[in-house]
């Protein structure tokens, strides 16, 4: 009986729990292949933490690059739109300027017709005039002479009364295309008021010793600085006047050139105008 009581007392006693196991400091990863081959490697706690930090940092860098790239693309698109808007505005301003110039020329023509009455004049023979004046007689209304411009010099024209004039010649640099943009006003001053058609050239003449060759627009072979194929010129057909535009390509330094010559030919090949402009006076930076 005593043994039975002792056994019951011992069985009724509650066993105290043992100490909890500590958290593992590393893990073992097992990889089992299809053929039963087992590969194991251990991952320590610092290694897992380092891998987590690296992955997080990599994702952060990738996200930053993507956001930055999208921001740059949006800014670039916005700049392109602004550039297109400015370009369109510049072209519109150029058209308005040309229209204003045309209106000004019309008003000048009306003012000249109002102030000057038509008169018939007879020119004397060449023998009675100083050298350089016209010798043939001509009867008919005489158009008013164009206003002299200090930056222009007329070299040679075809015999007979002047029929065309070149005015307001300008040159400006186009850095994007490595070229020069030029423009001038071509006016019909034919005494009989006939419509004139023909071709124009602009030739840029280099400085001596600059190593440059003459530049022509439109391109044509040159002989003694003059175009040899007048049919290749820029066509025109005017009764009063027009603004002519041109582009001289392959010009990187304007200071290597001294003068620009405008040639105006009739459809028959006759040289109507040969006018020289000093580059440093007509160049617009």
C-alpha cells in the first residue's frame, strides 16, 4: 500500500518544462534533383540580411532610373513642342515681314507715280556724253532711279536701259545646317512695264589666300566668278517685285569671304543685273 501511494504521488506531480531551444543562427537548404542527387548549402543570418539589403537597393536604383528616364523623356517632349511653336511663330513673323515689305513697296510706287508726272526724254549720243553713260536714244517714260545704298556697288550690267534692280540684300548664319541664308528684293523697273522672267544666282567670293572656293546658289560651274549655265539659276517671273530666298551650303566661317554677287539673267541668257555687296555690311549675326 505504501508503494502504491508513493507511485500515485509521483505520478500526480507536474513536470517543469525544460529550457526553450535558442533560435537557429543558420539554415541548411537542400536541393534534390530528379535523379535523387542532393545538394545542400548553409545560409547564415548575416548572409540572408545582406542579400535582402542588396535586392532592396537594386530595386530602388532601378525604380529611380525608370522614373528619371520618364521625367527626361517628358521634358524633352515638352521642349520639342515649345521649339515647334517658336519655329512656327518665327515663320509667321517672316511671312508678315515680307507682306509688310510688299505693302511698303506698293505705297512707295504709288507715291512716286503721284509725285512725278510721266515725261518723254531723249538721250544724247554717246559721243556727246562722258564715258560710262548710255549712247543710244530712247523715247518713253523714264522710271525713277532706285535710291542709292551705301553698302551696294553695281559692277556691270547688260547694254540698254536697266530693267531689274536688286535691293535689301541680307545674309545670316544658320549654325544648325552649316550654311548661310540669304534674301533680297528683286524689282522690275522695266520702262515699258513688261513682265520679266529669268534666273538668279548668288555667288559668295572668298578672300585671297583663304583657301576657300567661290560658293554659288543654285550650284553651277563658274568661269571668272560668273555662272556659265544660266538655266540652272533660281527661276523668277515678276511684273513688279518679289523676295528671293537662297541657301549657301558648306560655309562654316563667313569671315573667309569678302563679297557676295547677285546675278540676274533673262530667259534669253542676257545679263540684266550684276550687283556686288560687301559681306561685312550685309551680314546679320
